[in-house]
C-alpha cells in the first residue's frame, strides 16, 4: 500500500513507473480524493473547535443570566454539520483507501522491462542439467509407475489438481520438509513457527492478497467467523508483527514455517496442471525477513542465498533470473526467481520466488520500527520460498531418474530416509 501524498508528489514519475508493470495510475482521481479527504477532515476539526467554543459560551451566558437560545440553536446546527462532514469524511476516506489498496507496488529500477517470464533476465546458472541415455520420463509417470503418487484417487477424494502420496512418496515429502526446516533453523538462523492455516480478511489484506486476489483464495465461514485458507505461510508469518512497533535492535527478524498452501488458481487457465507443479493444495517451507528499510538489499541477497543453498544441498541444477517489471507479484518491487531444471520438459521451471516488498506490506499491516534515535519508520518485509515440497520432489525424481526405472536420492536426504534410492517398485533401499 502506498502513501497517497508520496504518489502525488512523485506525479508523472509514479505514473511512468507503474506503467512498467501494466498499471494505469489515475493521478487526477487520487489527487481529487486526497484533497476531498483533507478538506472534510479540516471541516470536522474546525466545527468541533466551534462546538467546544459554543459550549463554553452557553455555560458562561447561563451563569450570567443572559439569553442563550440562539447560542444553543447554533450549537445544534454545528453538531448536525459535524455529523454531515464526518459521514463525508468517512465515505471519501473509504474511497481513497479502496483506490490505494488497488495500486501495486512500484517496480524497482533494476527490474527489466517486459510483461511476462519471457523478459526475465538470467543472472546465473548453477549445476549441470543431467543428460540421460534414455528418454526422460516426467514425475507423474515415474510416481504412478512406482506407486508412490496417486492422482486418480486424489481426484476421487477432492477433484482435479490434488495428489495422494504413498509409501516412499509420502516419506520423501516428510524428509524434504524436515531437511529444509533443519537447514533454515540450524544454518540460516530462522526461528521456526507453527502458525494458523485460517486467517482473517485483515490478515490477508496486510500482505496484499486482498482485495486484489480474492478469487484465488479459498474462503470459509462458520457462524460469525469469516476466514481464509492461507495461500502461503508468508501471510501469517509477516502478520505476526502487524500493528506492532519493533525496536531496531531486534532486527532483522527471520522466521520460517512449513504449512499447507491453498490456491484456487482461478487465473491459470489450464497452465501447468499436470502433476505436482500447480495444485490447489501443496506444502511449502517459507522464509520471511523483516528489517530496516535501508538494509533491505542485504536481506534480499541473504534470502536468495538461503534458497539457493537448498537446491545446492539437494544437488539440483537450477538458474537464477530477475523478473521483468510487468511480471512482478502485486506487492513486490523486485523479485528473483530460482528455476530448477525439469528434464521431461527440457527447460527450467520456477521453484522459488524471493521478493523485496519494501515498505508496501508494512504500511498495510502497520509494522513499524523505532531506531536508537527514537524515530519511528515503517519496516521493510521480504519473503522467499525455501522450498515448495511438491515441486522439489518432482525435480528430484526427474533429475535423479535412472535407466532401470529407479530414482537416485541426494545424500542430504539419506539421514531422513535411511535410503539412497527408490527402487522401480517404489521401495526405499
């Protein structure tokens, strides 16, 4: 969320920069609402001052035995005017807030021009994609042949775009989760949290999911409770600090959680719906960092490094790209994507997005920090996937497949699985 005055002061530069991400900022509408809001606030303040003065005059006149009917009549008129201007103020304030909530974050100048993944700029490649002497199979075929993934029974239970993992598949998911949490807590300094999976509309608004992406969320209502299923642990982890003042000495904050994630994917239109790539329910380990705004770049670099370490430890070939301005998430000002190699598709696919939100989310969620100079400022928030369990499992299966139909597992998972491979029949051995 933006400060209206800041956008107005930026003027045409705000219009130009937001146009890079395909958003048409109506600066005149913003200026009009902002001016109307300010006028109504001043009118209410002036009338309240007059009302207070009239009350004092009525008391003084009454004590002096003077005529007070005209003063009382004016006092009633002022109170009516106060109610009128308060209604106008609240209405304009709501309109201004609605407009501000619809405006995405301003892209960082380092984000290249473009409106899709085709315009992402590659930063580096790490690892060598495996080359097979046989035709690579995708993770769906591998998992169903081995009997460790069952999409048909998942569809029977819940409809399309769900999965059931069994045997070595379920154990592999559990092992990946435990490995990632241990890595982030023991080596990267994150504090693990167990958080609610159902959150309030206010919580969703704090990180930018509402009102923009309501159609992509799963909503549930019980009696008088209006709650949403979380699309990512970023939502509860960031909002842990909503409406709080964090002393600068306690920053940066680094938190992580393993949660299920729920997304309707209303706008996906059939893309990537095969297998574990884009599901309505999936598990993910998330990383969130909160810092002073002037330290955000260093924190972003740290986050990217932590996500890369996950892939390196698992022996997965990947690349890092910086997203184009028009392909950024609503709340992000700069995003690096980590894309892992999928042999069956002969291409890199996104497995982790690491984003700097600047003060965009903290303004919405009211996350502030106080420095040693006692100055209060908005904190900066950042988050990154570290990693999604399903996509990680899919990449491990595809990159680790062998000619005999088995899957070779990375050394990093051996302590969690007690095995180095999954046999063609789906057994850990």
